[in-house]
């Protein structure tokens, strides 16, 4: 973590500033802190592998003790949930190799981790909608002059969408340490990561973000009222916005339901901002048709009530009129977060199985499991059944160039901008 990030961090329990405890074991320079102990008025917290761990769950307490004893390797094992010695050696060997991929590290962390769908995340319908909403709202409230916060952001897939818009670099927060550890290595190198609990007050100062985002996680937060109060507190009250994308709807069943509220329930959580609740279905149609993403719409109550997934946008009053309008959608691969802005690479979408065809490849859309198809089959609306890449296209792809034919495949999301060493 950068030392300057301490300026925006606060203890979740006393609200006090955090400082590196110089008398205890630490590894830091003038610019960044790799490991050490942070202290406030009430507690001490560890920094593990450049990530401040700002909660007091048992693993965090144990990790803090390891850091104090000068054993950052053991602290990292505890935070990554790696208990078995043989597994720890595999994880550490994989992590130490400069050539290992995100997928290999996920595999090393164990079969219970991530489930496997992360591989397909960048083209699933939930991501595609959230990406368009995040970029549209982000252009208004961040515009390269304010900072974004992605809470419960997991491995940072959407945080990556904010890299070109957030200045300084976005902050990714999640309770599950291995996800943000992987994000800093692969998905969003350069982001700041904070390990914290979404059911506790957020460990940030008031008004320091332009955008506070939570995607595909809010239905699992129990303390919803506190969470929204905290999201509203940490954004700029004059020019910021809170965005809850893809949260489930109590009135419509969905897979991995969580503890969702009704649309009216979500609206009532906001005390200081005026939210609008959108059905994800309408936003999805906007994205599939190539845009614009129409945030001037007011979805009818019956439409919102029957949509299994909702998006809640709550801008500060001063910028609301800039948010409540149609927004042009960046075609895939052209946005500020693509290969040119974040270190990424053009790769064939892993949902396609390739077979040799002359000296090129024939690609066929193939779902990994029936469950995946059930949950994300709407991607058929933009992913073609079949595609092909000729020899010249393959050579260009390998060299990181786009030919006109490849650019078409990027538009169709058959070729994706993926993080370096993703799989
Ligand atoms: Zn404190």
C-alpha cells in the first residue's frame, strides 16, 4: 500500500487515523508499506503483502501476531486460508514464479476458491451490464479527477473498468483476502486493496471518493442500512454517487438469492441521496443494442418488481441531471480500461472451444456447465455460436495487434481484453 493511502483510511471502530507503528516489525520505504502494524486510538491492524487488514476476525488477529513476530510468510498463509503445509508450498512456489497465471494460483488456493466462473466473468451478462453502468456513472462523477471505491469487489473485475476514470487509482475492498491479493497481482495491478468487513463501518474518511460501488454482493450484506449510510458518507456529498449494481430482488426469485430487499426496500435505505432503482433487464437491452445506456428512464413499478436483478443509482443532487440522461456505451475493447490503459492482452474468450481449420481456428461457443448456461445463457444475445480466425488473424493476436476482422470479433466479445497472465 502507498503511504499516502493512510490519508483516506480510518479505523472502522473508533474512526481514528491509522499510522505505521515504527517500533514494531515492518518493511516499508518512503513511498509504500509492504508489511507492518497500523495503530489507531483503539486497535492495531496488520498490513499483509501490501494490503491493510482492517477488521478483527480471528485470521486477522493471528496474522497480526505473525507480522509482529517478523513472519510475514505465516501471516500471508493465514489470510489466504492456507493451513496445510504441502498446499502452502504449492501456493508459494506458484506465486513466486513470474510466469504463473491467475488461473494457476486460483487452482493452488484450492477447489473451494472462486468456483471457476471467474474465468468467464469478463463476458457474462451481469458483468457486461455493470461495466456499462459503472463507466457511464464513473465518467460523470470521476472523470479522471476523483477516486473510485469498489466495495465487496472480489478479484477486481469491475475495479478494472474504473482504472482509466479514477484518479488516484481505485480502491478495491473485500473481506475475502485471497481475492484482493490476486487482484493486485493480476486483475488490477496498481489498485489499492483494503481487507475490511462490509457488515462493519467502512474504514475510510468522509467524502474522499467520487464513486462508491458495490456489485453483485449487496444481497449478502446483513447490515444494509449501515452499509448504505457508510457508502453515502465516504462519497463527495456535492459531486459523488453511490452505485449498487446487480443486487437481487426480494419479489423475484434468482439463483444464489441471499437476503435481498424489494425495490421499495432498497429506496428506503437512502436518507441523504435520492436513488433510482432500475430493472437490469432494461439496461441489458440497452447494452445489447449498442446503446445508449438510458439512465433518464423511469422503469414502471411492475417492470422493476418482476426483474430478478436491480441496479440502484444515487447521485449527489448537484450532479444528478448529468447522471439522469442517456450515455453512449464504449464498444468492447475501445474504452479507457482496455489493453492500452491497463496492462492487458487480446485473448480468445474462454467460452469458445477452438479446433484447427486449415491454418486458422474455428471457434464454437461452449458453456462449461449446464448451471453456467442456466445462469448466464443470456450471453447468447451477443456471443455468436460460431466464429473463425484465419492465420493472419492468429499472428496479429499473438503480436497484440487488431486486424479489422479481429476488431469485429472484439465487438462481438469473441476476443476479449483480459489481464496479462489471466489463464
Ligand atoms: Zn480504532
